[in-house]
């Protein structure tokens, strides 16, 4: 659990109004008591009105509360279904992050709105994306965010095998398949690659510097222009 998540959970546990010892908090969060003491001290210094002391227990002052999140039925439906879609089609880390985000939202919703989460009857099966592909999705997303060059072995739809060096820009989901949009050093142009056709790849330590005409925004402008004249093809190009 990340530190920011742990601090959030401590506040939520103390909102119950009961006096909770550092030991009980440590057991619930699976950390040491020393970690709880440090976290509580940091929360107190940041202005969170936590009362109590080491060896006795802690509670949150009753006049302190987080303003309730207010969503209408359609907004809750969108949030829940969005999280289920990420869990079904996203990477492993993405799926876990979506679950954590939904739990955080649920924790601060008023009881009447909290019940609506279970009433959402929209689902996405999570068995269609194999785990290796999910791991690839997480890794390639990190490479795009951190601007790391990629070297890749790829097999096109026709069966042609190629090796590429590229600048990963973004990942696009087409409702059944993911593609990686990149600036291809071999073609000196934008190219899209289906993740399920990538045979092997390596994320390099070398960082690329964004250049005019080679960004994802530039790619989108080309797509909009091609859509306008009817020449855009959604299929990956290599």
C-alpha cells in the first residue's frame, strides 16, 4: 500500500469515533506500530484533528468530517462501469488502481449513495485479456509516460516480421484490441502496433525528447484530417 493510501485509510478508520490503538491500526493496515506513530504525527502536523496519544489510542475529533461526495445515479453508474472496464481490459496495475479508487469513493459516500454502487447492472468479463498482455500494457504505458525508447520485434497482419526502434506515445483501446501509437525511427513516421502481435520488446534507459510534429497531439491532428477526407484507417500500420 502506498503511503498516501495508508494515510487516507487511517483517517477513514478513525472516523468511526472509536478509540483505536496504534497496534490495532497496524494490524488492519499490515504495517508496524512505529509506522503508525509516524503517520499519525504527520497527519496531526498537517492539521488533521486526531486526538489521543501513544499507548492510549487515537480518534478523530467529532466535529471534523470530510464533506460527502455527491453523485447522481448516472454518475455513479459511469464510475462503477468505468472501473469494471479497466479491470476487464486494462493492465494489472491499472485494474488494481481502479479497484482502489472505487473503494475510496465508496468510503466517503453517504449510505444512500453507497448502496447504488451494488445496483449498477453493467459488467465487463475480465477473462479475455491474458496476463502477459496485461503486463505488457502496464510496461508500455510506463514507457510512454517516462518517454523511454523501445526496441521491438513485431509481426504484421500479413505475417511479415520486423524489428523497430520507436518513441512510444500512447495506447489506444479499440473495443477488443490495444494498439501502441509510436513515432517509428525506421519509417520516420507515425505507426500503430497491435499489442497482441508484439513478439518481444525492450524498454531502453535512453529517454527521448519530444519534437514538433512527432507528438501524440500531432498524430491526432492527422487522424482528424484523414477522417475529414475519408482516408483514415483504424487498422494498425507498420
